């Protein structure tokens, strides 16, 4: 009985989430294929903010990163692009990031950050809003890695430069 309280406390602490955390708790979305995010029941109430496609090999776009928003929750989808029999794009979700409670002076930018050995379109960042053309205050950044189909946290932000979207 003397171990009961510490065990309960451990599970309570372990199950708590920081409201400002960026977590990937949307595993039910992985491998879902769609042409329009509104076709996916979980995503129906989300508004598309932006998306960018890029070519990793060949001439056709191979991957897409989509930013969706619902209230204070932003969902980033990293998807592989395939063509159906009628040559329409079909997206298969490879990985996701969930961002909650961005401050009013922060925004998400996709495809506007430069980092050595990466395509600009692969970089996702939370930045402070700026009137300058070059944004230096990067809060957090990730790279969509098409080799392992994961969105990876970028630890060293010093080598990233983001440009203001026009």
C-alpha cells in the first residue's frame, strides 16, 4: 500500500501535457489517403492556411506540407504525393505536428527558411512576426525528412534563416 500513492502520482504526472507543447499525438491520421483534407472526418473542421509541394526526385512533386488550423490548434501534415489513375494528386499522411496556443506575435512559416543541405520547402518553423525581410528570431523549427518519412526537430537554430512571406 505504501507504493500505491507514488505509483498513482507517477502516472498522473506522466499523463499531463503542457498546453503550449508541440506534440505528435495524431497517429490515427498516419497513412490516411485523401485528395481534399475535408474528406477526412477528423480534419473536416480545420481550415487550410497554407501548403507547399516539392520535388525530391524526378520532375513531379513528391511531398506536400500542409498547415491546417482549428481555433487555437494548428496541425501540420507531412504527406507523400501519388497520382491516381486519372492523374489527380492523392496525399498519404506520413507524419504530423500539432502546435497549440501560438502567441499573437508568433506565426508558422513553411518553405521560407534556409538551412544547409535542405530544401527551403522542407523547413517548418515557428517565428516571431517581423517587418524585416529576414527573420532571425526563430522559436522552433523542424525538417520534413523524406528519407525516413518523419518530421524531425532541428536542434541548432543558429544555422537557419527565415524570410518574410510576401
